[in-house]
C-alpha cells in the first residue's frame, strides 16, 4: 500500500519541482506516464527520452550518452532569424539581419552542418576565431551572400586564408582585434591582389555582467581603443583602402544576464559606427557580437545563470537602439550581425547519466556493532535521541555537536575505543536527521541549521566524468538543469549530490538550479535495483568540445535524433557515434596499443618462466589485458541481477 504523501504526488508536481516549464522554453515536459519528453519544435510532438535511450542501448550504446535533437537545433536557427525579422518589420528598420554562428561554441561537424543547412534561407553565416575554425568555415560556407566573420589573433597564414575566400567571392570580413593586424592585412592584400573587407573591434567602456564581464572595458583582451581606431583609419587611408572598412564589432561577453547591459553596449558601439560613417568610410555592418543568454534556472532574472529578457526582446532592443542612434546622427542604418552561439546550440543537447550507487556516509553501520561497555558520551547521546521533545532543535543540535567533539577528543587521548566512537557518530547523525526532518515538517529552519540538509545529503554516483562532459560546471561553476528522466509520477524523497567516477574530489555536481539563488542538493528517487537515468540539460554549448581527458575517460557515446511521424515513438536515430575506446585515449597521450601489449606479454612470459603464474593462466591474463584495449573507457556497471551493462 502506498503511503499518503507518495500517492498524493503527481506529474504536475514533478514538473514544478524540477522546473521543466521554467527553463525548458516549451521544449521539455513530462508526459502522463512520468517520462521526460522533448518537443524539438514546441509543436506538441514529443520524443520520450527513455525511448531514445532504449533504442541506443539496443545499438550497443549505453550511458553516459549525449542525445542531440537536431530538429531543435534547426528550430533555434529559424527562431533567431524570425525574431530579428519581426523586430525589423515592427521598428520600420531599413537594414537586414545577417547572423553568424561562432564555431568555437561547438565545432563538431554534425552541429555546424545542421546549422549551415538550417540557415540557408536566411543567409546565416559563420564566425571563426582561429585558423582551424576558418578552415572549417571556408569549406562549409555556402553561397556568396552569407558572411564569414574572422575574429581572434591572426598570423599571415590566417589572413591569406581569409583573402583566399575573398577571391572565391565569399563575403569574408577580417575583424582587426590588435592594431598590428592592420599593417599585415594591408601588406598581404597587396601581395595577393584582392581588396579585403575589414572590421574594427571597438573596446567599449560599457562593462559586461556575469561570468564573462571582462570581455569589455579597458583591460579587455581584444579590441581597439578610440585612439587606436583613429590610427587604424589613417593607415587605411594611406594605403588607399578606406573603401575596405565595412564593419564595427564589439563583444560584451557570453551569457549576459541583464538586457540593460546589452542596450548600453549597443548604443556605445552604434556611436562608433556613426562616427566612422561620417568620416567617409563606407561601412554597412554593425556586429553586436555574442552575449544572448540562456535561462539555465528558469528564474527570468539577471542572475548570472539566467537572463531577464527573451530572444524576441533582445532582437527588438538591438534593432530599436541602433535605429534611434543612426536616425539622430543622420546615418543610414547598417545591416545587423550577431554572433549568438550559446543561445543557438545549448538547448539541443542532453547528457544522460546513469546512477549506479548510493553513498550515505551518515547511515552508520555502528548500530550493528554496539559496544559491549557503553561510554558515558554514548549514553548521553542516546538520551538526546530518545528525549527529542524536551529541548528545541537548535539547543539539541548544539548539545549533540558538543558530545560528538567530546568523543573525538576522548578517542585521540586513548579513552574511547572504536566501537564507542562508531556508536557516538551514528547516534549524532541520527539526531541531526531527526532535527532536519522536524525543520522540513515545520518549514522554518534557524540560520545555524540551514546546512544540515546539505550535510545529510546522499551521494548518487553516476557513470560519467564532470571534466569530460560538464567542464564549465567544474571550472566556472556554471549551473545546468538536472532532473530524472523517468519515475516522475513518484515523489522524490532522497536529497543527493552527484559524484562522477573520476578519482578527483572535484568530480561532482553539488550546486543545482533553484528559483531563489542555488541549491546544495537535488531531491531524487530511491534506487530500486533498476536503471535510474538522470538528464543534464542545455549542454550543447562549449561542453562537447572543451572536455578534457582527466583519468582518460574520453568522449561519450552519442546519438542524433530526428522527429518522424511514421516511425514508432515518433523519432528515428539518424547517426550513432561510439564513444572512446581505451586504445583511442591511450594513443592520444602517446601510448601505442601494440607496444603496451608487447610489454605486458614480456612481463607475463617472465612470470611464467619463474613459475609465478601457470602457462594457461598467463594466456588468460594477456587475453584480458588485450581485450580491454577495445572496450569503452567508462565503467561496465554490474546491475543488481548480475548482468553487465557496457558503457
């Protein structure tokens, strides 16, 4: 028989508890069966994530698993173009929108390919920040009307590559980030006999907000200050290349949470644009850079993991402010370029992890090993546990803490044995759990007791690496929505943090989204011996490409999903990519599979000659070693019924 609180739980309560509707932007919901579904086009057609996992498992691809919803990726490209088109029409703007996707946000071929295809009807281009990215852009770029924006530090080869594209008729704009680049562009353009398209990145004094606030200001890494812009203008005039200056660029930072910051930056940059136009340069483009955010926590605030504006509001504010400044200056409005990357790709990707172990450090085994002779410190704690009604929660906590510290001192001095110390610790945590439960029931928790739930939270160990799949969470404390992918008709009752399988204490997720600030734990379901899957959402920006090889875990399995009405469950997997094998990652750090196997065979042969191992056993050991080279890097999880589940 279900208990009353569990039977009162519902899918709607799970949706509210995990915030799917707040941060899911109409794409993430829970169906009547308690399963998370993704609606790539937000049109009512949903794909059950667990169905995708089941199909991937049938193909031999287990969690950790990245699922890409390619229709959602296309939808975001269409959406940003539609938002700017609507703003341009409503604001009677005379220019056009010419967006570009910054390849650095996700360089994976399958992502760039989908964006290029989706942007065909909008002349949606690409942005490159390095030579390898420019190589991608030149080859993937289609048509003569789409832009390629070239940012980043540039050597002579970078500039020559860009000018090669100009010879092919592509609209490639070299953005000057450092003053010395002007001389290089002038010299190489003369050598190859092509007129470049040039942009200046202005170093704005408008300060950014959020984690990337230092992208602007006097100490910003990139950009020309006002004097340098004037000096660069003179260099172009002297070289008779003033007709080549076509663009003003700025970048206020990634994930800008406050629309006011964006407005102020647009106003300042438009002033630069108008001044250059009035100085006789042809201009034509104003690049507002990146910064369009993602509401990771669904709070719709100016918190660094949120944003207090929508994509539609962003487009309208950019368009209206540029128009107003240009009109007041008597300058024709430019075509607007934006380099929104995070906003385009973050929502389309989902990381699936499987929980395989629960660690409760405070569920003491001390109760099984009761001391034969109880020390007074233990009996005192037992009295506190039994007589909970006599004192207030805070006073009981202070008394229990004092007794715990006393037991620690007695143990160090040799007056308390292991059994009594174990009993004291066990009873202390029982008292803390008692106090925390009373706080949850009453709804009020004194300040000193706020950390109790965090201290008492379990660890759910998941088969993945934070450093490989969620590097921004570890390095920048970036928040991502985390939620179970099934069992959402059940009430979650276990407070938990997530631990990965790396041998690093930082390999964990212990900060979670919340409407007010952040939470130190997430409430999940008890493990029941069956696979339990969690989703980490909005991971399509940077995480795919920035992961490292900590512990040599390597890339995870991956599937690309498309909507298809005629297919069972409404989708099909177009492409499946197998994650790294052990041999693959070893080769990446300069170890050769054959050489390692040879060395291992030599050691086993030597041990066989010395009769340390028997010949038949030696053969089996070598077979085990060699076979592991072809296995995946992640754990082969033993399920409760003894079957192995390959990662």
